[in-house]
């Protein structure tokens, strides 16, 4: 039987589970290839026992860690977890080397354990990363941090956007090396073209889609930007 929007395929190529971690309730995403059951954690900021349990629950073999940006709640435990699992870290863009270098200091500040690390692969706009048989496109979206990246799986109309965009809000730009205009430009020129039906996991809070944000987001709705 052929599939349709009313009759989605029983076994989509990708599945994802969101696991909030750290006292900052950061959305760590476990995503995996349904064909191979190989997966990746995006932004394992902490609470590794929760993440181990999630991988076991979904019977997923973790083959890499992906990082959107260098803030403590998103990657404080990435280095430790990668070493434990024996897997590589891919991301973020090298512009966030500054943030990754200070993870230990920031961890003390926020009460979250942080360990500096060197990714096995820094990413740039236009790169691709694989998870099992899945291929995700990488978009460099600076502004919240200079090295922030977004991961997009086009066939699933799904993206993990870190702290670039939230339901009803956008990322803070008052941290060191933040830039408000860069963030707006990244959202408009790199996220909106991915299509309104694209569902995204933000770094915190509930999921949304780009069409909803273009209609209602008080910072980047089309009507708001048209008046800027």
C-alpha cells in the first residue's frame, strides 16, 4: 500500500526522542536510523544516566555525538560521554572553540559538570553528517554563539536547532560574541528556506515548526520583520 500524508509509512527512515537534561532543562535529542538502529545524541549536556537509559530503551547503538554549539548545557558532558562510548564528536563550527575551552569554568558557574574537548570534526555550512544510513545537512547559524550549527534531515522534514530558535522566541545574543543581527539573518536565510512544514527541536521548551514561527513569533514572524 502506498503512503500518503494521511497514511504515513509505518517505518520512517528516522526516529527521534527528546531527553531534557541538566538543571537548565536542555533538550538533548536521540535520533536514529530505523534501518540500522544506529544513532547519535545531539547536545548531551549532562545527566548521562538518562541518556544511557534512552538509548537502551529504544535499542539504539550510539555511533557518534553531534553538537550544535559550545554552551555548557548543550555539550558539558559531550567529551566525557564520547570517551565512555568510544565514539567521535562532530560539531560545532570552530567559531565556538572559545566556549568549549571554558566549559569547566562555566560548569562551576551553573552547577553543571563541564569538560573541555576537541571535536573529531569541526563543521562548516554545507557539510553533511551521517547517522546510520541517514544523511543530515549542516547549516551554520551564528548569532547566539559564533559557531552555532543546525542539523536538518530533509526527508523527515526535521531539524535540531539548538538555541537559534524557540517556540515563540529566539536565542539570546547578550553572551560574549553574540550578535542579534547575525541571528536574525541566519533564521531568515538558512532556516526558513527549509520549508514551513519542518518540525524543529529547540534547545529548550516545546517543539514547533517553521510555518508557525513565521506566523506568530514576536521576533522573526514575517509581519514583524517586514516592519523592521
